[in-house]
């Protein structure tokens, strides 16, 4: 068997019980053997400040190194006020520097938004599609996935209980695996 591709799954919410975190863990369980998912939370990433570029904080360097060591990136994010949460934008800003040396460059990228509401965080996903192209790798275009009504999808322990969602997540992660393999050829 060939070595699996390492996927950094970046979670756009800091909330302990975040649906985004639960979805990330569900993907990790459903992923085919060709992928190894590493769920990454953003609690420890300090604010981007261009003044610190000459001597970056250890947490920036660790985050950049983690991304550089990954073969692909998957964002799982909620929508805050019709965009992405500030913590996710901050992490992307940190990853994007130094100028021209973004740690995301060339990494095949997936975007999964979610919301307890009816629109599935589609605006957050669209904003990611706007800001990533210059600093990232190719973004998978199909299947699109905006997970609406996510509020009743998990039990207290964070296990996926909404059976109608399972095949949706499975189809996405299988498609992502196949697409990454294509990109890496
Ligand atoms: C500051 C803030 C802004 C929000 N804005 C939106 C929004 O624009 N669209 C939406 O569908 N939900 C919005 N919500 C509701 C979130 O979708 C909901 O809190 C969700 O559970 C957050 O994701 P998480 O479970 O991954 O933490 C907002 C929540 C907060 C706290």
C-alpha cells in the first residue's frame, strides 16, 4: 500500500462543542485509507502582526511547518456574519507570509462550510474561494458542499447520528481523496 496523503483539516471554530470540529472528526473516521486526516484547531495562533515578521512567534512557525508538511488542506468552517470567523482569517494571514512563501502554496484544497441555519454557511465558503487563490493551491470545485441544518447531526459525545448526512460526508471525502491523487500525479 502507498503512503497516505496527509491532510490538514483546519477547523474554523474555537468552540469546544463546535459542529465544525465534529464534522472534521467525522471526516477523519470516514476518510479512505489513501488519506490521513490531521484535525487542526486554531486556539494557539497569535494575532498576525507584520511587525513580528522579522522574528516570528513560535506558534506561527509551528503552524506554517505543519502546513508545509501536509499534502493537502481541508477547511471546515462555520459562517460568522456572512463571512469566515476572524480566527480562520488570522490563521490564513499567518500561513500566507512571508510574502511569496505561503505555506499553503500548491496544496490541493477543499472547503466545507456548515450552519445550523438553512444556507449552510455558503457565504463563508464563497469568501474562502475569493481569498485563497493567490496564496494557496487548486481548490476542488465539485462536489460543492454547504452543510445546512447541522444542529441535530451529532449526539452529546460528538458522534454523527444524522444518518442522512453520512453518505454526503462520505461522498465528499472520497471525491476529495480521488481529486488529491489526480493533482499529485
Ligand atoms: C458572531 C456570530 C456570527 C454568526 N453569523 C452567522 C451567519 O452569518 N450565518 C449563519 O448561518 N450562522 C451564523 N452564526 C451562527 C453559527 O452558524 C453557529 O453559532 C454555529 O454553531 C457556529 O459554528 P460551530 O458550531 O462550528 O462553532 C453566527 C454565530 C456567531 C457567534
